[in-house]
């Protein structure tokens, strides 16, 4: 089941590190490739030699190999893994992961990783119960990291309670379950559009909007994490997918997005259109920068192609098409009109009237509306969590009936 899977284990400075050699043995027996990175403090609890012997790979602990003078690339290590497990994860490391602090090699690898990340806290009972620790753990979960909750039991301090690193056999089973889940969309081709479009006025200026593309990027990452072949048609943004298996097709204008989406749609099993495409573009683009004048500048606009409408007309029975509706008033009414008019299987409504939803937020509050009248409403969540909800719902649609 784990044959060929690349699993990176990050070990931090906790007495619970003594459990990790057994976990490495279990993973290797199952056919996984295992590499290990250690924080400086972790070496006080388990030796790199033991872990290197069991994993059959050198243990990474710093940027430089002082014996050979070689540079250890945290980026390469982060790209190598299919799964990064941080175990045991101390309160100190959790806080740094949450805040994005990179003061040791392990943390730089974490910030560079494009794969899914599991983390297994281990610490004394009072440390685990502290509000700061709870806040850090919840923050990591909200970003899509996978929590392996600590077990209840006797702790190194002599106290008894939550904080004990989960047993290696349990962690091993959770890793196996993770890779089984990833196969839900294996063999499926998914196209996602995301981000804004920029419609040129002259060589310097353009008409655009505030979309960052985060919602669509999160959806692309979520599908790729479940084994899908994902192509992301992405408008201008500084953000990029974290999953290395997402193929990005960068575009700028509505016309470019239309041309690429139309081509990719013909072979897509599932299409999710989240891009904030401009409805209008300048009727004529000035060849030189327009100089400022005292008089009023009039700009004539022409409609862009309605990409979602075009794809709805092209859609075959074996294809599933999902649209997004960002509304400022009468959201449900407009979303349902769009659902039926554009021949969609599902529409996702988010409203700029909701605090924390829409553009410029890491969170979103959405509702799903299906062709058969079914609707689902969700609370405000991180966009990564919204993406997971959508992927789960699409899986349900495909395994039952289109709704």
C-alpha cells in the first residue's frame, strides 16, 4: 500500500522521539521511502545514526555538511515528499510553524513543503492545554495541516492526561489511511480556473479586480491531493498552488482564459470555474500610454466572452461543471439563475456582504446549490477547508447522482 510513497519525518526535541525508530521500521517494511530531518534539540533524544540506519538514508539536520562542504537544500527536500510528518511536534515547534518562523533547518523544510503535512503534538499536559498551544494547533489545522491528536496517558513529568505522542502503530495506520483517501479522484482529469483577469487600457493600465485566486488555488490543491490530474488556468496573482502535481497555465486577459479553458474543457471530467473574469474590456487598446489631461476621459467598453456559458453549452453527459457566484445582493436568486441559465451541475455562492468572505480574505462562507433543488450552507471557514468541502461534495455527486 505504501510502496514507493515518499514520506519525510521531522523530529523535534521531545522525549517522545524514542518512538520514531519503530515508526520508521513499520514504514520501511510497507515499502515506503523514508527520509528524516531533525531539529537540533531532537538529537539529544534519539541519534541520527539509528535513524539513518533504519531509514537507509542520511539524516538531514542543517544547511551545511561541514565534513564535505555540501549545501543541503530545504527546497529540494520539501518537494521530494508525498507526505511530511512532524512527530513529535513540541509546543515550541508548533508555535513557530504557526507563525512562519524558520530558525532551523526543519522549519525551513516545512515552509518549503508542497505536500500534505501531518503533525503529532507531544508535550506535558499543562503545556498542551495552554490557550496559546491550542491557538497554534487550531491555526495549523485551519491552514489544512492534518492533526494527529495526542493520546491520554502517563507523561514524562509524572502527570497523567493528554499530551502523550500517539503510538507508532496508530500513526502508521493513519498514514496508510491518508494514502487510501488520496485515490478518490485518481484517474480523473480536473480543470480549475482561478484569479482575476487584466484587460489592457494601454501598455501600462488595465481593468481588473481584487481576486487573489486563493479559493481556486485551494481547490486545485485539494483535487491534486486526492490523486486527480489537475490543470489550473490562473490569472495574474502572486499566489501559486502548493501541490507540485498541479499544472499551472498562466493567463492574463479574459480572451486568454477563454481560449485555454475551452481547449482544456474538452478532456476534463470535472471543471470548477472560480476565476473572477472581467465582464467588459476596453473596445480599443491604446498603443501608447494615455497621458493625463484636464478633460474627462471616456472609455468605451465591450463585453468579454461568457466563458461559463460557453462551457455549459459544450458540456457532455459525462462531464461535471461547477461555477462560482460572487454576489452583493439577492445572492440565492442570482446564483440559481446562473445555475440553470449556464447549464451547471453545481453553483457555489459566496457573498461580499458576509464579513470575512470573498476577495482579500483567507476565509470564505459559501452555499452549494444543485440542479435538483438541494442546497447546503456552511459557516465561515478557511478557504482550504471550503475546498475540502467542495471536493467531498463532488465525490458524493459522482458516486450517487448529479445533484
